[in-house]
């Protein structure tokens, strides 16, 4: 397949090219998802816009309030980052669960989010961490919650006039616990059939600010808010784990496909949440 190729050196140049070439153009970063779509003829761009060398979209920075990750940061960089290992270790742990070393060396955190797959591994832990994203258009910048970024399978708030500039992750408070677990049919390089990030703040034995975010069991990565409210009522025993897990199962909206039935996915939500809670509290 033939297409035009341009290399942008700034966000403004990338946005101008996207406006000029419209819907049949695509930004190229790691390319691990995009090139597969092109090869499988699921997407046929007329123009590719390489954004790999835009400095504003790179790097991991530490501030007093949050960690900023540029969308061009690769999964390997996340997995190896000493800053993230110290401040938000769930992100390096999640990155190491994803794909192969070769794919992690190319694939970016921005690509994982902007592809907007319901099974995107980075989305549940980042949503559970109450992350924001900065979007840029030629009109300026806007900040939104990551949980509001996704609109459906393969769909996000990004349009032809916007680009993801930053992911902002608030630094977890002392006493914050979190884990991410995923279930696949095989161990090696498979996308999740169901995934879940569970986090909460524990102060003097009391649970606050619970987050339960499910992946691959709804059109978008979703918070199980009823289950979260139940977890906030933790009574010091593991009896509540079953109640929370059942609530999360009932909130999920899975589909039938070749990788699993609706009923199987719902049951696995309950199993995974109950197991994850047991790990966090023990």
C-alpha cells in the first residue's frame, strides 16, 4: 500500500498536517498497533505523520503534585524507570505484563491509550490512580480525566484536531495500596480477556477512596462504582470481598466473542476481583 509520509518536528506542525490531510491520515509513534491495522486492511491511511521526534511529547518528569509522562514514552522506558518504581510502582509492573520486549521497545503509552481498545492494559491502573490527560489543538490545551477520554471500542475524545500531550498522575498518598491483574487464555503475549485495577487508601484500618477499574468487559475501561462504594465500607474481615466482587460482576458489560463468552467473562470478573482483594489485604 502506498501513502504519503511526513515527519513533524513540533506539536503545531503535527496538528497542521493532520488538519490538512484530515481523516485519511494517522499519527505514527511506535506503530505497533497502527501497522497491524494497515497490514490487515482494517485501516487504509493516505498520509502518515511521524511524531516520534517531538520533544514536547517525550520524557517522564517529577513535580511536587504529580508525575508527568509524555505519550511517546515507550513501555520499556516505563518498565525501567527508577522514578516510577519508587513513586508509582504499579505502572512499571503493568508495563512488564504487556507484549514482548521487542514490542515494549517500540510501543508507547500514548499509543496504548489512543488506540482505545477496551483491553488496553495501561488504562485501568491509570484511571484508578485518578490520572488526567492534556489534549492539545490549534485552539489551545484542555485537561480532562482519563476515565472520560474513552468513548467506545477504538474511539476516544481525540478528533482530527487534537493530540495527546501529557498524562498526569497524582502522587499516591501514604497508605495507598494498589494492584493490577489480568486474565488471559495463555501466558505469552496475549491481550486480556478481563483485567482489573484495584486501589484504595487505608488509614487506621479504614478504607477510603476505593477504585475498581475493569478492562475488556465493557466498551471502554470502566469504573465499577457500586463495588467501590461497598469496598469503602470494609469491616475488617474478608466477608465483604464476595459482595464487592459480585457487585463488580453485575456492573460489567462484556460481550461474546471468539476469546470468551459473556457468561465466562462475568464470572471471571467476580473471581479476579475477589482474588485481588485477598492479595491486597493479606
